[in-house]
């Protein structure tokens, strides 16, 4: 059917439905963005911790103070080592520790206050340093490890090397536990895996590099993902925080939702796209 | 049909759809709230202006600086006079001018900075005063006019007196124009009307008091509302910002949306509630 294009009530109420449908309900041909005000200034802070179980609670504590955080990223010790090995941020060498990357936005006074409070909170959770950027150059430098993390990983792949980049999300109170359990599991399977997370949202990513020409490596990588998903669902989380269902997580979706929910999704799909022609095979199938 | 109760994907994507359906798609029996962090402190500022065309642009300018505003309310000179007459905030007597009410939240440093910037912005737009609360008692006092505005109005009703409390919303850039035009229109019709607005959202309310036993007053009140709605739609706004469609604005909804949108809404309604038994007669009818 022809999806209506009005401003206002009709479409606003189905925004979430269409965006979350991953293209299975229709094609967005026109969008009106809502603009946000840019902060006057940004700053960045980088804070290494001895363990994930120090870093994640520190992140949660910062979120709970309500200080304005524009981004809050976690990278584990393996990811930090890979950034060092990749050498893209040279001559800078990073502590190979679970590390939080903060981006703050605001006025000068707000920034100074925020940085002070975050330093206090992280120090109380055994932070092993606290570097913050005093200008744009330092900001770019401190953010570079986060920025280069994916490329550093990709650079490590050998011939036939593939990477699974998968995500789940859990309540903040469970985040440290699921990260540690998933890292242990991957290590026990003998996989090359590292973790980074948008920890303010309870969302984290595991990057698994494996050799696609070896069936047992493929199998192990898939097993690691399946177990991570099951763990997230057991913790009242979700099988994907931002990467979506697509083809790869259709089974995971069935684990997460009750049959009635899947039926409801199919009912809406069949109503809006009666011939099931939109992004076929994704999310749910007939 | 049985609406599913899972956490996660299924329901999150239909949140907007169900909330915006005004009960026409089903009954919400369970909800998981997302908590927000309370600011450390609040403060309130009250700022009168010579005209609506000074007050609204001042409000818009404050929003556009991105300072954290917890509430931003406008009350017109008529509403301020009615608060004085109602006497519920005595011994306090308010300037009978279009007045902005700000509520700010944040830390001490943020509040001090915010109040300074808002004072600067409003002074540049001919503010005729700037009072801000130094403690909780002053805060309650300054907010009291906003709090008592509806009750002051209700207290004015005589026997047979009714009140229409209706709202529309328009892009911020059009807000001053529609308020002034709607006030003029109501005055030309000889109606008792006053305006208050949640001006940060481009949303405002007109309160019209009339005698329900006099058919010509009823007719005039309805005409004023219909014309205000048409004006909002002409300005790319919406026929209601927060009060909803219900019974009263079903015609207005048809003015606002294209036929295809209404058909789409009916299609969803008929799919989810095939017997049309949920909140019957509201928003759209078969």
C-alpha cells in the first residue's frame, strides 16, 4: 500500500514502527529531522581501570549522577592491545586495560564541573588514570583509539579471515557480568574476541575474528554469539541493541519474544505489506 | 486480539502507536517506565514582556541556546489578570503582561550560568523584569501563578458557565503569530478567552469561558476553536499538541491529514481491533 506522507499525527505515531521494522513495512522516501542544539564545546576523557567490574560500575555511576554525557564507550584490554598493535594512533601507546572513553558537551562552566565530578566518581572506582582534553587537538588524539578500534581489528585479518561484529543489550546492572561471562566463553572456545560497548545504554559489541575456511572456527564463532544472546535474554536484555535482526538474528528474536508477539508482528507485516515484498526474508517470515 | 506483553523489540516499536492511539487499539495493562535522573536543584524565573511578540521570540531564543530548561510556560495578560482577580496567590500581585515562566534544573554552577544567560536573552527582548527564586519557598511562590491559572479561571464561571480548554501546536517560528491572531479572533467574537502555552514545544492552549445556556455563545466558542485549528494547520502545525483527538477533534484530524493517512489508521485499527470495540467512537470511526 501507499504509505502516507503527511506531517503530524498519522506518521508520528508510526515512526517507531517503521524505523524498527528494518525496511520490512515500506521504504522511507521523505523524512523531517528534528534538530538538536549543538553544545558550545566538547571535551573528552580517557580512563583505564584494572577490571571490567570496576569500569562498568563507574560508567553506570556517572550516568546516574545525570551529568550531561554525549558519549560513553568501553573498550576492553584486548581491544586496547589491538589498537596499540595496529599502530594507527602512534606514537601514542595506550594502557592495555578496560578503558572508558567519555565525551562531554556543554558550556565552559558545565564542562569544568562535569569533568571534576567524573574524575571523582572514577577515582572512587579504582581508575588507573584520568586524561582529559584541553583543546580540539588533544580531543582528537584521545578519541583516536575509539575511532581506530574497528580498523585496527580489520587490519589483523589474514586470508580467509572474517569478523563477526555482534551486539546485545542488557539492563545496566547486568552489563559487567555479561561482558565478563562472554569474554570467558570466547576464550574457552579459543576465539580471538574483544569487546567494546556503548555502556551508557547497556549495549555492547563482541568482535570475533575467525578463519572462514575452517568449519570448526565458524561453528565456534556462531556458538559464542548464540550463547551471548541467550545470556542477554536470561538477564532480561535483548538479542540486539542497535545492529538489528536482519537475517542473522531471526532465531534469536524467536527466543526473545513470545509466540503471540511474533504473530502480532506478522499480522502488522501482512496488513501493511500484504504481498510480503518489502525487504523480504528479514526479521520475520510468513 | 491479545496484545503481547514481552519486553523488548515487539512492544518497543509499537509504543508510539499504542500511546498515540488514545486507547483505540487496546488497553495498556502493564508498563515499564524508563527513569530519568532528577537534577540536583531547581530554580524558577518569571519574566513579563510588553507584548506576545517579545515574549515568544525570547522563549524561542532561550530554547535555541540549548540551556537546560525543565519547563517553559507562557501566560498572556488576560490570564495574569485572572490570577490576580482570583486572589489565590495573594498577597502577591502580578504584572498583567504576557509573562514567561521558566523552570531550570541542574547543579549550582549550571543554574547560575543558565539564569545569567536567560536574563541576558530576555533583557535583549525588552523584558520588563526578571525575578528568580533563591530558595524553595521563593520557587513555589513564583510558580504559583502558573499553578493556580486553571483554578482561577474555573472560579470565574457563573451558573451554566462552561469552559473550552483546547490546544494546537505549530512550528516555533509561527507561535507568536498564531497566538496573536487567535486572541484577536476571540476578542472580535466577544468571547472571554485567555492563552497559555508550553512554548518550548510550540504548543499553546486557549481557554474560552462561555454560557452554555446561550446558543450563540456556544456557537461562537466552537467557531473560535475551529478557526484556531485551521490556522494551525495552515501554518504546518497540528490540530492538537497534547489534549488529543477523542470525540472533539475528529473533524479537525480529517482537515489535517490526507485521506490516505486516515485510511491507513483505519486499516491498523481494523487489524488490531477487528470488532472496533476499543474506546469506540474516538479518533476514527469505521
